[in-house]
C-alpha cells in the first residue's frame, strides 16, 4: 500500500486492488481479514468507497513503522 501511496482518501485501495498487486498470492477474503486486524490496531483506516467496497489507507502510525524504501527498490537503485 505504501508503494501505491495509499495514504489519502482519494488514493485508497480496495482488498481486490491489493490482491491484484500481490499477484493473487492471497484471496480477497484473507486480505480483508488482515485489513480488519490492522484497522483494530490503528494501522489502516477506511478511505473512499470503491464501487461497492471500502478502500483502505495507511495511517500515520503505520507510516512511522514502515521503512521509507522497500528492499526491492533499493536493489533496483543499485
């Protein structure tokens, strides 16, 4: 979600969009289950509605603990 800059209401991502980015390694229901857990702990919150589903965005709390750059990005920059 950080790579997709899902930190504002209009950039929110649905579970289906997250599933697509993850190359369908997980089912949408599994992603939803984990999003709910993250939401309870304050790392994710509901954003704009996307079709019939809610979009989700990262909170400031989540951004503080996530690394600025991903390991893949660092390898690509070298």
